């Protein structure tokens, strides 16, 4: 799907997206610092983000009513959003911030496959090659980082969920405003996560927070979720889901650099990890260059 709009508007959305991706990279750091279990962490995160958007609408007296069909689509998309975040933070707690963020790079591969399928278009050979290259990088990480097998699996599944709701949002944003989409998806995420918690033991003493957690959760829920989520959805008015997925893969770069400053994670990684990471990130950055050259030769 081609991007639309004047070049200045396109550049503006690219800058917003890069800033948003940087904020998303910081969520991994917060996930490592917050002590509660991943499911409860996400529940608090979504609750704070939902409350923030609700107060925003109340303060601005914004009408947010949607029809039943739209409500159900966004509400059930919230299940994918909540699942993505739970898997993301559980991956961090099962491995490291760096491992999880590199696995999230598979977002491009999943989007390259799912977007044409959902749009009933032919998958390009170039995207298949790029996808296989990313898989090679992930296999390298698996081979040399076997102690993180569960964390890698959870990270890949998290990327799969993120790809699906990003594609859905790229269509929704053409019909309604980003804050409205975010509000109903977050309300859905809050409902489905609460239901999952009730079905697996309920709200218990494991939800207790230490003072430091409260501050980190406020940052995570307001800046890294409600603000960043709205921004991430809004840029899809001009950018395709695949372009967003491609730029989102800078999150590992930002996150790994921040993880180094906060935790010294770089020292824990083997040569196999970095070889796999290099293949994944090289594919991400070279893909649009090769794609443009192939398109020009066909003209």
C-alpha cells in the first residue's frame, strides 16, 4: 500500500513515528525495572492509559461514540494489543531486554506476510527473501542463546500479535480519529486481560506494588502507552502498515542502547546473538533500498 499526502506531511509523520519508536524502546527498560509479574504489569499499564484517555475526552468534551460494529472490531482488537504487551514483558523477564527487542524485529516479516493475505494481494518474492533472511538471523540467536528459548518464542509471538493489530489499525485510521481507536482498543485490552487474570487465579497479593513501581507505571501508562499508542496509530493516515513495521524495527536499536546504559546487557550477549542481530537489522535497512531499485528497473 503506497503512502499518501504531500511530502511535508509525510516527513512530519515519519518524524512522529521515529519519536514514538524511541519511546517504545524505553518500555523494555521500564519492564525490567518494574517488579510485578508481566500480566499484572500490563493490567496496570492499560488501566492507567485507559484512564488517561478517558480524562482527556472528558476535559475536551470530545464525542467518542461509535456504531456497534466498529465498537466490536476495536474491542476485540484490544485482545491482540493486550496479548502483545503481556508476551513482550514476559519475554523480557524470561530473557533480556536485548533478546526481546531483536525478536520484535520479526514484525516486518509478519507484516509482509499478513498484509497481502488480509488485503488479498500477491506476496512479493522480495518480501519472501527478506523474511527468510530475518528467519536466518533468528535461528542464529536460537542456536547460540538456548538459555533464552522461551523468551525468544514469546518475543516472536508478541511480534506476530503486533503485526496483526497494526494492519487492522491501518484500515481503521482511514475512518476515525486515532484517540478514539486507541480508547476502545485499550478498553478491550483491559477487559480481556482482566478476564484472563480472573480465569488464572484472580487478583491477589502478587499485584502489590513497591513505591518505585508506581512511578515507573505512571510513565509507562501515560507517555509510553496512551500518548505513544495514539501517535503510532495516527501516522497510519499517511504511512502503510509495512512502512510502519519497517521503521518500528529501529526499536531494538534504541532499546539495546538504552539497555546498555541501564543494565549493561551488551556484555551478556554472545557472538551468535550479534551475528543474528546484524542479519536482522541489515535486512530491515537494506530492504527499502533494494525494493526501490527493483521497482525502478521494472519501469
